[in-house]
């Protein structure tokens, strides 16, 4: 392969030249390439990191929004606790305050299948099934990515106006981690929940977590002081 | 006894094919991969099912380590330098062209503006040494609220991180904010970063995650 046959060409020439083979040794070339490959493998990364979109309400919107949310009966509040624990409750706590002392009001669950995912899918059945059909169609290349996104949005909006889809409020506690938050957002994507938001914990939610777990670290300093004095 | 006649064989191996393969591999790596940007802290991003890739242009990355130290990086050197100039002006610092060139060479920065000039003047070795001391208050962009006096004598209460973000947005309005935080970072740390951003009416972020594989699902 790496040889060039130099032939004089003139068959009947007087100077009968010897047929020479010119072989180039490619070993150093291979050595050098290997070194370069090693360098590139060590110093570069093939995987581009993934990104997850997160849209939070601006601070001015928060007040108006949370007031609207209270009225909605389809609300599911997910509380992220310490050590990958997960709690949720449906609707709103009873205004007379009885729920705050009731440790059964808050339901403990877990991330993933068999936990929060099953619950969310069961509450979002209509939209979930429709979007799953759409995803299948996209997989079979019957619809494009844009059509899929558009239709998904339509289905989610319709489900919300029909009150068949829940509004999920995620409230990470001070003891939860960033990965808990990402995981909770993942569950929303998997369960095809259209409307969800991340909201600060209120004192009531802190108290609910305290009633459920008995862990005082969920409470604010003020609440701890009140508890000690009572 | 008759000697076994061993035929003398040439050990010449043709390396051309091998060379072809390595060159192909090399080309592949050069075209598909991107260089790892050295980061002052090692951050393990949480995994998610999101398959969206981070955009290649107009991106500002905010790196948050588990203790709440903040570092920033830009994909575009122009934005980066313009932002530094604007932030410097706010605090009454002017940077020499030499310092700006040194600043461009920083893949990811996180030094209070007061220490920036001396940091940029020092040699790369000293800079690396400086950034290693992660417990020092002089590493990381400060997020404490403080009084800022600009050259016209106007005093405003603000924190340095917010200044960086608002000037970056002014330098390039299309800039998207990506938050890269360690998976074990406590939520209050992330919340305080997002609160600062929301004060500036920035409420769309990209959270940088790694793809969830079947094994850790």
C-alpha cells in the first residue's frame, strides 16, 4: 500500500534500471496520531450537558397567583423534605386549622414509580393518555416535533379548563437539596403536568411537616420559639 | 543431523491502514468534542430526563457550589469584558487593557471586584493558587447586600452578583441564564441565587443537568 513503484517506463531503454520499491514507514505517524487521540479523549468532552427549562413567576406575580391558587380544588401541593423524603396533600388545609395538627393530612410518598408518579398520573389521566398517544405518533414520525409541542400544549390547556388536570405546587423545604428539586420537576415532565410552579414554603406548610415528622428543623426560628413557650 | 531451515521472514508491518484509522478517529474527536472548561469547584450535576441541549451561544453560566460560592462564565469574550468594565465602573475601578486581556483568559471567574485588579495582575500560577482557597471570602462573587457608591456619588444598596447579572444583560439582552449547581447543594442556597435573579426580573433559567441513564433511574 505505502509503496510507490517507480518504473522507468521505457521498456526497451538501454539503461535498464532496477525496479525500486519506495516504502514509507508509517509507524511514527501512527504513534503521533495515537498521542493526539489520547490527548483529545482526556481533555475534551463528547457529552453536551442537558438543560432543563424553569420559568418562575416574577416576584410581583407571586402574590396574585397564590391567591388564585387557594380557590382551586385541583391543587396538589408537593413538599420536599429532608433526606429525599416527599410529602403531598390535596386541596387546601381546612381553614379552621384542624388539619395542621392531623398527621394523616400529609401523605408520605417517594420519588419515581410506585410513589408520586403513579399518583400524579392517576390525577392527570386524560391529558397523560392523550400526550402519550401524541408521543407515539411523534416516534413513528407521523407528526413533527413542533406539532407535538403545540398539541401537547393544547391538551394541557384543555385539561386545565376542564379541571381534569391538577395544578401542582412544589414547595421545597430548607432541608431539601437541589437534586430533589430537579427530580420533582422531572416528575412533572414525566406525568405531563402542564401547570406547576415552585413556591416558597409558608408557615403552615412548615407546621404540617413538623406535625408529620416531628422534626423541628422544618420550622422557622419564630415558630420554634412559639413552640417552646407554649 | 539436518538443521531445520528457518526461513528468514521480514517483520515489516504495513502501518498505512492503521494510520488511516487513527486519522479518522482523530478527525472524529476534533469535530464532535468540546474542550472541558476548567471549573474552580467540581460540581456533580443532578440527572434529569430532559433531553434539551444547552444553547451554544448567548449563554451565561452561573456556577453554584455546595457552600453557596458563585462563579460565572460567558460563552462570548466580548460580553465578558464589557460586563467587567461596567461592573468596575459601578464600583469606581478601571481596568488596564493588559488586565482585560488576562480577564479574557479566565474560563470561569469568581473574585470580588475589589480584589479583581490585583488578581488579574498576578501570574497564572498565583491565580490558580488563589482560587484553590475556597473558604476565603475573597473567592466567589459576593452576594451580600452592600452599599455601592458610583463615580457620581450615588449610593445604592445592592449586591455584587446582581450587578454582574444586570450588566451582563445590558451588554447582551439575548443572554440566557444557566444555573449549574451541585446535586447536594441545599435548597436555600439555590433559592437565594434565584431570588437575586428574580429581583432583576430574570425568571427564566436553564438548569444544567446530566442525562438520566437507565441505571440510575
